[in-house]
C-alpha cells in the first residue's frame, strides 16, 4: 500500500504566501478510487475528523492486511483552507460560498479556480463523499441529502453508509453550483453527508460514518470483500419534502430545548421554550406538530423571529 | 399578501432577542389610490451605501414635491422608496444579515413563515410587486468600483427602453445564472412586470460623484415614467451605450502582489493601454504592467491594492461581441 501527501493546486497570495490545496492518497492497486471531501465551508470541522479516522484505519490496514486495499482512497479534508484557518464559512476576501462556485473555471476568479482544481482531481472517482457539518446554529443527525434527479444511482450507496437518515429533496436551481450537483451532473457520483454542528467535532458520529464509508468502499471494490468489517449499526429512515416539518421561532429570545436531539417525539409534546433574557417569562413554547423523529435541533440558543429551531420527520406511531 | 400601508409606512415589524423591536420602513409618496408607479429599493446589502444615501435623499426631495414645497414641481403618481432593506446590516456595516450572515438578496421570493431573512424578502416583494416599474440599486463589493450602470437579465424590450431613461453611461445585458434566481430582480421578473438593476461605485464608503449621477438618473427616470413633472435638471443627458452578454471582458490577475492604477471608471481604452502595475508584495519589484487586451469602456476597476492570483482587476465593455471569453464575469459579486 502506497501513501502520499501532496499539494494538488496552489496560487499566489499578495504577500509572500501561497494558498495550497492538499490531499492524502492511499493506493493499494488499480481498483476503483473513492474520495472524501470536507472543509468547503470553513466553519465545518466534522469532515476533517472523519478524514483523520479514515487515514488512521487505512494506516492500520497497511500494517495488518495491506493487500485488502484494491483501489485508492483520496482524502481532501480542507478545500477552503483559508476559511478553515481564519474561522470563516465562506472564502475569505471574496465572501463567496465556495459551494456555490462549482464547477468553477481554471482561468476564473479565485473561488472558481479552487472549484475547478477540485473538479479536475475528483473526476472519474467511483464515489465522492462530500461531508458537511451543518452550520454553527443547528445540530444534524448523520444523514445524506440527495436531489431527486440523482436518487436512482445514489440511494443504494447511501443505504450502505450507516446513516440515520436519507433526505430526498426536490432539485433547486441555486444548488446547481454545488460540488455535488456538478460531479453528479458529469457522471461522478457524489453523496452529500450532513452531520453534527459547525465548529465542533462529534467523535461518535464520525465513527458511525467511518464504518459506513468502509462498507461502501468494500461494496465498490476499493476494499477486498474478504476484509472483515464491523456490522452496520444503522438502517436509515427516508425523509422527503412531504414528511419533513420545519419549526421556526415564533418570536425572538433564547431557545432552550427540553428534549434530546434525535429523539422520538409525540404530537403536541413540548420540545423547548423561547425565553426572555430580560424577564422571567416564557415567550413561546415550541410544540411538536406531529409524531416523529427530531433530526435537526438548534444548538445556538439566541434566535430571531423566524430562526430555524428544529426539523422533524413525521413518523406514524 | 396585501400591502400593509394603512396608516404607517412599515412593511414588517419584528422582535429582536435583546434589543428593541425593529421594523422595515418604506416611504410611500403620492396618492395611495392606485398601485405604485415606481418602486425603488436599495440596501439589500448593508454595506452598499451609495444607493441607500441616494434613495434617502430622493425620498426627502419627493416628500417636498408632494407637499408643494418645490415650486413648479409636481408629483403625478405614487412612488415607493425603501432606502435600506437590511437596516441592521447597514447599522453594523455588514453586507449580509448580521445575525446569521445570510445574503438577503439570495432569499427571494422569500417566505412569510420561514427564516428571518425569508420573511424580510417576502415583505419587500409583496410591497413592490404591484409597482409598474421597479429598480433595485446596488454597489459592487468593497474591492471593486463599478461605473454607474444598468444591468438587465434577459430583458424585455420595455425594460431595454426603460433602462435608457436613466441616462447612465452603460446598459449591460447579462444571462441569468442559477445563483441569480434567488435575487429580488429575478423574483420581480418571474412575476411579470418591469424590473431594472443599477450598480454604482463600490461598497463600504460613499462616492459622491456616483451619487450625484444616480440622483439625476432617478429624477430623469421618474420624469420619463410620468411620475414627476416640472423639475429641470442642469446637466445634459449623456450618451448611453448598450452592451450584450458577450461584450463584457473581465481582466483577471495572473500575478499576486500590490495592484496600483490611476484609471477612473468611464474612460475609453485602446487595446494595449496601461491599466495598472503589479509590484511584488515582499520584494517590491515591478512584477507586471497590466495592459488592456481589448478596446472599450472601462466599466469597473479594482480599488483594493492587495491582489491574489485570480483576482478581478478591471472590466472592459467592448463594441464587438467576444468569441473566446472565460465566463468568469458570471461571478460578479456586488449584486
């Protein structure tokens, strides 16, 4: 098994330094390649930790059973390194969401060049997994989000990813500039994983997803089928735009939940309260609109009228 | 959704977590017995000051006309003026909605039960929807200065004609990209009617010369739209040049360092003319002379001296359609 770490793209910054994109590549043979991508948003760190855990598992495999890697695994933990280094979601200086700059352009503006470099590197992979960590406001259960147009090819792969939820959504024009849409539209399958919360890592979620990635790698022939893996622990629920309820804040204040994330709730159950920091009163009680699973829960307590508090997948009792 | 203008010109009232409640106010000028003839909107981005200042000044002027305080001038129709949609952003000098960083001009058509900025977007669209003409004013970002210009997105002939009423030096047609489908201008377009976008100057500060030109342009427009009469403007109309989607040439930097230019927007350049110099950031050596590869109107120039490889240096509008051109101009940031 070969391991290499390399800079696959760089460009000059005004004063002395260069902005460099790095990847780690593990190669065992001529078999298919899969790629993990993360850090497109500089405030999302969960995917960086998943990359670390996959690297650790492959290094362990190199010691124990090096022949089990039949193809390649590529790790792209930080596609927006300036954003990650400066704690900024978008591409610093440009204030542009890198995940709205795809497929990019080799002779375009800086974010487009980053996007183009990533597209060229990922082209032809058997699977790309783009790992996101929500944002700093909301905590998400490990899930994959799939646009309807790509569901035929992606859902079978997603089912093997050891996730709690698959969310099928309608196509949105504005999402055509994402890395996932750009890759899928060009024939390179890409799964978008959402998990955890911005600016944090959730090790238990990472281990869950790592197990899924190894299973999918085996299914695609990147790993030898003879390699013994732990059994999957999750069977995903399937959500769509028809059974997902959004709970937005009725008023502004501090949101304090009184249920756990990913709990089964009953219709009418109290999920949390919006309280006033200036008085002892409760401004709004947040109630479950139906029976279901709470797959999104607000992590950042301060809310404005309209802020998203939770998302619930309706599940019949 | 009805337009909630019963007694107070407020489009939306909202609570805030720790400060006073806030609202989204509008100047509703002229007789209210008919839909607005013109709706003017600025400050979707809180750091784009030229449009906000010009609309506040214009509202003051129109209020004076409406109350008979300007001899000979007459208001013949109803005008809506929203100087700043993103008021909190303006107060803290932020482009986006400061609480969550969302771009208000990526939230249209909005949703009155959705996120905060979706609610704001829905209120702005509901209020301006019925206006016969609508104009959304922007600046570029803080790094790049734009010549005051009208931008049209796959326009109708009525919009093409109306754009020329402003008398701004350039009218530029552009394709609609996926990102632009979430803007106010696009929401107007999909609901029928006439909408224009103006870009002028750069964000983060006020450029009085551009503001004066914008003020004059809007007065001309209101006169041509039949809203305002009896106002004589001292300046003659300028020549208006129109440019199609493939007549906009972006100059992208291939060197990093310091970018220094003495050019002003609105100049006509010949191919080979000097645009600026790039000096190495650390050593200070001259790295490159940047020369225009095409002849045309300098519609935008970089004002931020720190230059990365892949940064936009200038935009030149050309008379002939370009055949080979990167589609990088689609990344225009200001709007």
